[in-house]
C-alpha cells in the first residue's frame, strides 16, 4: 500500500514529542526503507538508534493513515543511507478522509466573480480543507448559492510560499454577531498538485494542534 516516494511524517514517541519528515526509498514486505528524517522545527536530522519508536502518518488514496513503527536497522540503497522501519498492514489506521481534514487558519486570499457579478476583494480564510474553505466577508456582501468564484490563495509551506489558482462555488453565508460574516466555498476546479499542497498543509496543522493539546 505504501509506495516508493511516499512522504511520511514521523512522530517520536517519548516525553518530548518531535516530528520528522522523510521519504520512502524502498519497500520490502514488512519493511520500509526511508531517507534520514528531518526534524520539522530545526530542519536538521538527528541520531536514530535501532529500537527508536515512532507513530507514522501518511496520505494515500484520499485518506490519512497512521501506524506504530520502530527502527529495526540501517542500510544503503543505491548509495543512499537509509533507516529501516517496521510496518504491519494490520496496524494501519485510517484517521480521516482528506476532504474532511479541516483546520482553522488565517490565509490571505483574493476573490472575484467569474461572471463579474461583484467587485474583486481581498480577505482571509477562517478555515480550510482539501475540499473547500470558509472566508471572512463584509456584512453587506451577498452572493447566490452556486455562483462561481475565481480565487487566488496564498499558501505558506515549508521553506516556500505557493500561490494557488482555484475555481470555487459559493455554498452559503453564515451571519455572525461580529465584524465579518463567513462565506463557505466548495472547490470545483484546481490543479491536483495544488490540492495535495492544501491537504499536506491541513494535515501538518492538525498534527501540530493535536500535539499542543497533549503538551
């Protein structure tokens, strides 16, 4: 199920929780050969003795999966130093379908009407997922359900910022007793790689929030 090239997020299981990113270099039965993991905060590698335990997370076929693992050895694959992770298919746990992994986040976004029914404006997101987002809109802003929106989203990723062009569909406006209302938007057209970037962003934020709740 886990393919060569799949990106993994490793959550070290100990008092001081750390998370690392790595990539699958080779797979053999119940083993994964990975490149040396990079710690997400320091952007550096670490020392990983045999017997180190991790909770491993990855995205595959529109779902997020997790499983317990440990380092069971080291090897070189095509002159690339690798660590060997144990993996048991029976221990794979589906966490949540990616389109429902929604996180609260303030991201810059510009919006205009595909049919030029309102003036273009800039705002921020209230929350986002791989399938849509909610944005803050003025109290006097009105839009019909199903109206198409031309969106430019600024997505901050590790060591880079991406500008994603998306065609979305207005779903509904939620009125609030605050300065802004919330417009729910469904993503209709976007590049698959852009969607994967949003999914990875949400997935990372979700894990960060979960760790904060445990600390």
